[in-house]
C-alpha cells in the first residue's frame, strides 16, 4: 500500500519524482486482481479488483487472459500516475505491444488533457515506447456478437443501450463496477443477469491528495472498459457493449494546440485505439459502443419512451462519488449534467413528468439561465462534464421554443431572446442533430436494432 508515514509526507511535492513505474500484476484463481505501481523507489501503490466468477479458474484459463490483465494494469495506472505526472514511464512488468502503446500514449496525454488544463500543466506527453505511427494500424472490423456483456452505469444512455441489445435477441448480461443505487435500480427495471466487479483504490491515494498530490479528471471509461473486457474473457463473452454516444467525441476547448475533451475515453478515437489493443490482447473478443451513431438528443428521444426506467435512472455525478458518504441520493439539480439531461429530455416529455423525474422544473428557474446558456458555449466553453455537443443543446432550445408546453418557461424565454440571436439561423438544426451518423463500429447485424430504437 502507499499509505505509511514515511511514504506519505505531510507535504507532497509532485516535482520531486522522475519516473512512474508499472511493477507487477497478478490474477488468482478466485478472481482477485492485484496491480502494483510506484513513483520512483519511494511511494508504492496497490490496486485491487474482485471479478465475478462462478468457479475457481484453471491455470489454462488464467494464462488465456494475461493480455487482458496487462491491458487493465496499464490503463488503471493513470489514477496513480496523475499524482505527480512525472516525465518518465518504466514498464517493469513488460513493455506494451504497439497498438496498446498507441492507446496508452493517448490516454496518458489527451485522456489527461482536462487534468493538465485545470492544473496549469503543459499537455502531458509520456511515451510508452512502441506506439504505432499514423496509418500503421487500426481497429479491426466488427464481428456479429453472440454473447454480449453490456456495461451499465445507471444513466439514460446505458438503459437505451440495454434495450437496443435486448431487441437483437442475442444473449446479454449486464456489467458494472460497483452497484451504486442508480445502477441497482436500473438493473431491477431491466430484469437481466448482472455481474459486478468490486474495485479498491489504494487507500494511500486519498492521503497523497490531501498532502498536495496533483488531482483531477481521468479517463475513467477506459478503466471500466478494461475491467469489463477481463470479465468477459473469463466468463466466455465475445463482446463488451458500451453506451458511448457520438456526442462524446466533441471537445470542450482548444489549449496548447490540442482539443481538450472531458469525455476523451468515451469518444470514437479512443474506442478505435482500444479495439486495436484488444485485438492484440485476446482473440475472439471485441468492444464497441452500440450508441455511437446517435447524439445525446436522439438517445433522450428514445429514452423518453422507456417510462419504466424514468424513476430508476440518475445521470448526476453527485450520485456516483467515490466516497459513499458524499453521494447524493438523486439529482443535485444544480450542475451541468443535471441541466443538460433536463434540456435533452424536455422536448420529448411534458413539464409535469419532468418535475416527477427531477423534483423541480429547472427550465422555470431563472437562476439556472447562465448554466443552460453555457451548454451552448455562450459565456464560455462547454462545461467539463459529460454533456452533449453545443449544436444539440441549441437544437433542444429550438424545439422547446416551438413547443407550447415549454416556450413560456422563464429559462426558455431567455435562451430564445438572448442566446439564439447570437448564432446563425441554421445552427442547432433538430433534424441534423437527431440523424444517425455513419462513423461507428457497430456490427452490421445490430444496425437494424439501432435504427429501430434510435432512428425515429
């Protein structure tokens, strides 16, 4: 563990450290994963996962997933690397192969772009040594799935992903890291089998954060994806299905010559890199996002028809804080995520139902105006949160402006009067925002189900 008095000084100076070290990784027959890291030869970290197994693993089974275990080790290290963000990387448990190195180079730079921006650092550019150059590789083509492990997070997107996958008629099981209340409620509505991974961060991490370690947003979706892939490999699934939409590929701000995207590890570029890394790590296993063709607005339109989930889901991040004692029980109703989900759902629901879901009408609260305007990048850049593109926020505003149920709400009136005149007349076209895109890795066999649920 990182936590002892010598290793966790009263004042932590990130600039003292030269190298982040990947030390060792272990998977035992009972499904316990142990990942070891260090900063120089001074501070040591140990992270653990408990994987959901139905029996003890044989030596052959343990050997068959070593590539996936290695992938999880390298990707999960970002939580500890960020404490000091040193210039050097040391892979003492073996160097990553080329496609994996390309993924790691991206996750530890662009995936930490917001972290660097907020902490006033230059964009991080650690090298994992064997990254592929442009055009030297790519993600493999999608295979028609047979057994799907569907990641679920308790929000509207994962609920829609479950229903698209269910419509395909293929075998599916739900997956999550932990079982926060919103996840448990959503699983209860879905009535499908559910595999839960338990993750334990090194307890010394919070000690270092309090002592002055660098802290901030990490590419968490990549860690969830790799835990799901390892679980899938051990439980005989051929496909991990994610619920990442096309809007996730849209950045927040350009800085140091690079687009900073809060959702980088949910975007299409990271998905392609991860798919190529998975092809190196394991045969017969793939990952893709089944919602990738759709905008958040199109997902909200589909979700509006899934009424049984409306009392179960929560997209507010206050419900998913690492410290259970700090978690909210539902919507905080005063953050970018709450505002965006309200804005995206409102055109497809009446005000009374929205009040039932959120406990308050956010579009009739003038104090929320500046926050809603910021979703269109009016008054600053798009918030560092999992929110949709500025274009689809504008599209939702145009739809509300034409809707007699919503057009007289206080925030809608101000958005129409003060935001829309600043923009070209064709900005935020609802038809364009709701259309499905072609840039995705969804297998052709599943696209009729995607179109049936999300295309109208």
